[in-house]
C-alpha cells in the first residue's frame, strides 16, 4: 500500500504523491515476486477484494504511526500524525487476508496493524534509554532471540541481527498472535498466527539488511505465495 506525502521536485512544489519505499519493491522482486503497489483510495477500504483478488501474498509495510483513533485511543504526544484513510484500508486488507489465509508479512507498522486486527493493542511510545529500537534518521542494529519451533525459527534460526526504527510496540499482544522473537530488553519483536499458513509480523525492517537475513523473510513470503498460486 502506498503512503501519501507532499514533495517538491524540479519546478514543482508541494505536490501530493502516492509512493512506496523502493527497498520494499527491491526486496519482493529480489525474492522472485512481482510487486504491486495500491494507492490510497476509498474503494479499497470498502471492498478489499478489489486488491486481494489479484494478489498471491500481502506485504503490510512500515511507515507512519497508526492514527490512535483507529484503535480507539488518544494519541501520545510523541506520535507522528497518522493517515486515517491508510489505516482504514490496511486494517481492511489485514482482516480480509486473515479470513482468506492469504500469505502475509507485516513489517513494523504492519505488525502493529495485525495485532490490532487480531484484538491486541499498541504501546504508543516505548521507553528506550539505550536506543535499542530507534535512532533518528537511521536504522539501529540489534539482536533478537527467536522462539524455538516457530515458523520464524524455521526461517531465521535461533538468533538474528536485525535493523529497527520504531518507537511503538504491540501491547497487549493479541491472543492469536504468538510471540516468536524478543529484543534484548524483552520487547516482543516478532509474532505469528499459528492457525494460518503464513502470517508473520516483525517490528524490525528486514528490507534494510537483505544479506543479513532479510532476504530469507521476504523469500519465505514469496515462497508461501507461490505455493498458493494454482499451477
């Protein structure tokens, strides 16, 4: 799903754009998938099948904070301004994808979306004195411990070094969302839905370090999507 931002380029100023970070596109394409980006349009919120019917897998990408009103809370002062339309569309996509067991990977904001759809909540601002999870303008490297015998463990092994940039977390964790990795400070960094073929969420950004293991996660999503596609 594209985001909406205002940009200036060439002779143009303050132009409204629908865009996606190319690192997501490159990650999917590099894993053998064909990326499709949908603009923010109300038709998708009203009927997510318009998009999902042409997809074999779904990436819920990172980006701005969810609007706190989307999950029934007041916004923390540290939150970035949300986009209610993007929230509405992606929450509809996530719910419909779960219903039809569409292979899904949620990255950062995408994991938070999945947790909300599954009945969990958002920790709106993390105390992060050691800056494990976020450093302004960059992605922070840290290790995660992966829970044994989870789908994530079958993809990454017992430990992984990941790159993060988030000030929010998932709390409480939804009952159907099983924790599958933890950061050094104990924060749930990944979770998965055990009763679905492939539904994994990670708070880190695997597209920012493909050689370090990110390619395995995107590869697993594409593999699950390919397995679902009729021959």
